[in-house]
């Protein structure tokens, strides 16, 4: 349908931010097409708004199904909704989609409740008024606004301690991450204290590992460069760190200890239970 194709890119963007997965977003868009095909749309005056509402309902159902089956892989949870699976999505396309949104934001969005996520995405990212969002989540307009506000606080994090110099931290972490991506050994050394300590947990390295000294840590960071494309600065428990999230799925977190203008400590954590307990937020 021509009317649908005009809005497909917008609907995919909405669904991807809601679901954090390109295949699931395609499934949601395909289901919206099927519902449009079955519906009487003669009196629909705002097709973009109507389709956005349809996709939002579908995504909310998918998120609730996912929440109800936390022990299952996402594809099994989505299968429980009865939504037909669309054509497989090119992995490179999913990487591009994730990059367009931001790995840190996708990770934080996944920690919101389905209603919070929908209210935040539709209002803060797509400018839908709360009056249109409220019927989708089954809440009053005022309660829906509160959902979005609560989600916004979680996405942005709490106000950091006044003694925390996030600007300096971010500058150093960005320098480290850029050097790792570029394979620039000298720039890595420049960001690291001579006595820097790197600790890697058993979930990330097979066995807990400690590496000491700038040259050894820089060499290890070069080995990390293949995964650096999936890495992005984020607030980790109130300090600047790095999340590694291929396709928006959190795999690793890097914490940094900073003294002056040098990185003195790096902790790499991959234990799923530990990652789940971290307070993560997006850096503005």
C-alpha cells in the first residue's frame, strides 16, 4: 500500500527505539501493515498518527511478552505474541540502526518498564502529546506524563556529586576509546598512568585477570579494538565509563579510575548479574 510505504521508515524508527532490535522492529512494522490491510481506514485523516499508534500497541504487547518471559531468549519471547516473523535483517543494517540511536541509550531504554519506555520514546523522541499516548498505555494523561518523567530521570541519571569532574573524565575516556578504535598505541600510553592497573573479571576473560603498567594495558586495549566499534561512553554508577553493546545488547562495561589527567584503573566487567545491578545513564 502506497500510504503505508510513505510511513514505513518512521514506523521502523519508532519500533526500533521501542524494542531495541531490528528484526523485532521489522516484525512490528509487518504486523502493522497486516492490521492496516484488515482495517476500515476510510475515515482516517492522519495516517501517520494512526499507524504510529498501531505500532506502539504492537510494541507494547511485545515488550510485555518479553518482560513476562525473562528467562527466554528474545526471539522465543516475541514468538509468544503470535506475531509473524518478517524477513531476516542484515546484521550490518542492525549495527547502523544501533549507531543511529546510540548503544548507551538502547541499553538504558531496555531497563525501563514497557509503559515507561513507550511514554518516553513517543513523547521525548517523537513529540507525541500525552493525550495520544495515554490510551495506548491505559493510564490517565497525568500518569502518562509521570511515566515519561520517571523514564527521563533514569535515562539521564541522577545529578552527579559536585566533586565529580565529569568533563575531565569524559575527555580522558574519549581519548582512550578513540585510541583503541584507531589502534594508536602512543595515544593510549598518553592517556594512561605509568602504574595503571587493569582488572578483567572471569566472565570477560575466562578467568579473573590483572594487568599492570601502561605498556601492558595499552597492548591489551589494542586487542580490544575489534569490539571498540560497539563501545560508547556512558554514566556508570555516576562516573564516566564505557558500555559495549553490540546491537544494543549490553555485553561489557568498562569502569575507569582517574587521577589528574591520567587513567589509573580500568575494570572490565561482563558478569550478567553484576551488569544488571549497575546504574547506567546516557551522557548528554
